[in-house]
C-alpha cells in the first residue's frame, strides 16, 4: 500500500492544504487555484494525473489536467475538439467521492500525456460551485484504492476549499457589481433630475445607458391615443443609429413585444432563439453586431404606465441581475413623469397668469404704452403681480399692483383686485376712492393677503400735454422721466390694502409734457440683488434715465436689465410705462 505521509517534495498534506487556503484567500477567480490544487493531488503516491472540468447549463466550459511530474496544468476550452469527452455534467453522486474502474486512458486524446503507468482506477467527485455552475474533479491512479484511503478525505477537502473560495469570490464580485450599479444609478438619477424638459430627460436616459448598460437603447412612450412612439434612442455603432430609430418606429414584431411587455410589472428578457422573427435575430440584416439578448422594462410611475425602456446586448452573458434594470426603469419613469407634470403645470400656470393680465394694451392717441412681466420664481405657482390699462372716455387709467405671496389664493385675490379696480376706473372713480373701495371689498371678502397698488389717471391738458393724478396703497413710488433725461420720484404714499378698515388715500398731481414718461413697477424690480449684495434700486434712476428714451419696448428693456443684474431674489416683476409722444399733441 502506498504511503500518504510526507511526499518526495518534502511537504505533507497539511502543508499543501495550508497553501491551498492561502491561495484561495487571494484568488479573484476559482480557476486561479488550479496550479496548487492539481500539484497537491499529483503529489500523492500512486496518482498519475489530476483532472477538472467546469460546466454551465450550456455544457462543458473547459477541461484542465496535470500529469504527475509536470508543473503547469493544460487547459482545453469549449468548444473542444480532438477527442475530449463531451458527456453531460454529472448532477452529483450519492457519495462525495466515487471510484471509477473503467476510467479511459488520457492517451485517447491526440495531445494527451504519456503516463508513467497504465491507469487502474480513478476517484471522482462532482460538486456545485454556485447556481448553474458545476465542476468535477478526478484523479487517475495506478492502483485501485481501498476503503479508508486518505485520498477520499483529501479530495473532499479540496472540494471544500474550491467551494468556499468560489462562494467568497461570487459574493465579493456581487458586492462590487452592486456598488458599481448603485453608483451608476445614483449618477443616472442626478443626470435625469437635472432637467425638467421631457425630451432632454429621455435623451439623457439613452445616453447614460449606452454603453454603460448595453450596446443599444430605445425609449418609447405612450401617446394620448394609446400607441407607443419612440422618443429617444442610442447605439454604440454610429452606423446603427438611424437603423435602430427606424426599427423602433416601424417594426411590427418589436411593437407587439413592447406592448405586451409594457403591461407587465417585471422586465422581459429574450435570448437566442427567442429573438427569431424579429429585427434582432441572427438572421436579421442590421448594421450592428448580432444581438445576443434583448430586455424590455416597463416605465411606470405613480400608478401609470408611461412606456418602455429597451436594451440591446451584443456581448454574450452581458445581462446580469435584472434588479438594476428595474431600478433604472423606475428612476427613469419617475424623472419622465415629473418632467411631464412640470410641463403640464407650467402650461396651466401660464394660462392662468395670462387671464390675470390684459391680453393687449389699448391704443391711445398721443401716448405710447409699454408693459412687461417676468416670472422669477421656479416654483410654478401663480404670482400676485398685475397691471392693467383702462380707457374711460378721454381719460386713461394705469394700474400696477402686487398681492402678497403666490399660489391659488394669491391668484384669486389678484383677480378680485384687478377686476374691482377696472370696474371702478371705467366708471370714472378717482384713484384714491378706487383704492378705498377695493380696501373695503378685500376686508368684506375676508382676504387673508394684503395688497399693494398704484393708480395713475391721465387726463388731456389744455396745453396738449397730460395731467396726471396718482394714488398709492403701500406700493413702490413711480418715477417720472423727463424729456431731458432727468428722473424724479413721485412723492405718493398710502396704507396697504386689506389691513385697516378706513384708510385715507390722497392723490398727488403732476404734468407730463412731450417725451416725458411715467414708469410704474412692482418691488421685484427694486429688490433684485446683484453681486456684493447691491440692490437694483440703487441704480434704478440712472437706468431709467438711459433706457426709457423713446426706443420701442422700454418696459421689456428695463426688466431685462434687472434680470441681468440679479444674482439673488426670486420675486416676479411687472413694469408699466406710459410715454407722451414727441409732438406733445393728441391726434
């Protein structure tokens, strides 16, 4: 009987086992243990050859062997040729290690080794390394081993080393992959959330996914009629870009697949023969490489089906855990839905805001009217700034106002204030009395928001100019820009509307001559803050002198200058300017 203690190289089995564990601790792939495992086994007395195989559901992955007396194992990768066995992978044995009496000689392989003696038997074990990942380990002997032979226990120990090492490697790789995926998903969320434009969001989804996730990506969204329409696509091959876009629009096989997949909760994955009949199968003529795998993830957000996210994979086994696909699709769907809701709300706000402002300024002989409005707040709530121009007989009334706050309640108070003042001014009520009656109306309605307002009524003067009567309720004082460029502030003031029950609003009177202008505005203009904390109000007199000079659209020009100046401050701004034409006469 051969001795299984210390071998010719001076190492006993415990030393070899320690060496294997140290190698296993450093290995990044279980195949890296091949050298030490096979050398340890062929160091056992009577062992002619050590052989291992690796299997997947598709069949043999590789075969590796090491004859006694050699130092480096020989590896044959699948698909194998030249006589290597192609028997199915064993599904395990009742005993950990079994004895094979009819083991074939390695000499049946054309490039097989010449053994020192004829094989008499073999020991073999089959074991799973992980799900769908099997291995076999065989040692060929020059004798038939008796029961209790140490090789049985030693092979079991080798299997334990390989199994535990592979489990650690798989867990480590899975951890690394999750970290990479989580980092990718975090970056994807940041990129997609950076835009509230639907089309830009979709383009970002496609650009992020290629090639980080797959070689091709197509995003489809449901249209109002229920049809799916491609809205973004990307491919690593420039020559495949237009082809992929055309397929995404017109291919009936893909359209049916997307519609079926869009109704599901989980991702749909097709491989190999499952792609037959579609534009991506092996027989398909496309400018890109053959598609090995296709995945379709439904885009769902807030209980609604929005569309589908399709990935094309050219690399074999490129698709791993579909968890990441579902997570990416969920984040993309949420970003798309948020962008869509933003667009809808912005449209609603714009429509409502337009109803709170006059559609157009009236034409008045002898006067040039200019108005502009800027929304500086990105919160998508209706602002409380408003303006209006009312022509009543030969008088022209100009109104600028500001309701505290934003949102639906502010919009309701804005509508009440503007339409109340318009009605009163059409009836010829003076500016001070109009403000007093609006104050009573606000208190009567129980409005919880205060209002500032400024009313200026222009009446024809005997000299061909215009007489001006101005009343204010807590509003910024207007500026009068004279024809020579001098700017003066109208000394008018009054109490906020909706606060006191019986305030008095006194008017001041001014005269406007040829090329004079009255500039009215809300506090969003004066409170625009620039670099260093400087307010636009500090430069307003000079800006008005230079910009309100008879050129077209002075109100728009004034708002643009304030917008360029603004570094902080998010209040809306309304500007209303009336200028007397250069002739100083009405037609």
